[in-house]
C-alpha cells in the first residue's frame, strides 16, 4: 500500500538562496546538480535538496496565527503538491529530468522564529518537509510532475 499514490505530484514553486542567509528567490526552472539546485547555496549529500508540501502551508500559517504563509520564508527548495512526502522516505522520485532520493525529515531551524515570529519553530515541527539527495542530475521546471519510481 505504501507504493500506491492517488495521483502524481507536481512542482508548485522552485526556490533558491544565492548565498548563505540570503533571502530566497523564486525561479521558474533550475538545473539540479549533485549539490542540489545550481542557483542555490547548497552542498552535495543527503540534504542537497529540501521539499515541502504545498498542502502544509495553510497549516503552518494557522499555527502561527496568519491567513497565509509566503513559501520563501520557510527556506525550502521545492514546494510540491499531491503526494505525501513522508510516505516517500528512502524512495526515488523523478522530477523533470532529474532523479532524487528522499532521505528524511527536514527539521526546522531556529530561523523559523525570526521568519514566522514566536512559535514559528514549533509550527514547522512535523510540517517542515523532507530532505533529498540528487541521484541523477537534470532540469526541473514549475509544473513538472513529481513521480515516485
């Protein structure tokens, strides 16, 4: 049952930070290298890429008392919809022409208190998305399918 999904996922947004602690910028397309998004200040390994569910954004907003949340505040690379990322741990995904392996939960950092205000860290617990490593580099675009392999 864990291998079945009701529908394919989709990339809703691609976000990169050009340097450490820089504001996130939204891009329409990006190259995924072994170190993560080419446009991002990233490094290779199990945390090269971060993904968060679009469906969790309203939950996080509600938990910090806001009507909505700008995804750039959450410092994740991909906002995806349609798939339960937690169910995909240790699975490989085809995203655009790239393959990534979901490696584990993306824990919130103390910067969430800065970005979201008091309680921001706690609001992200369990809703912070997942980390992934790049298995096969490729090109991704907003609107691309996210397919479990």
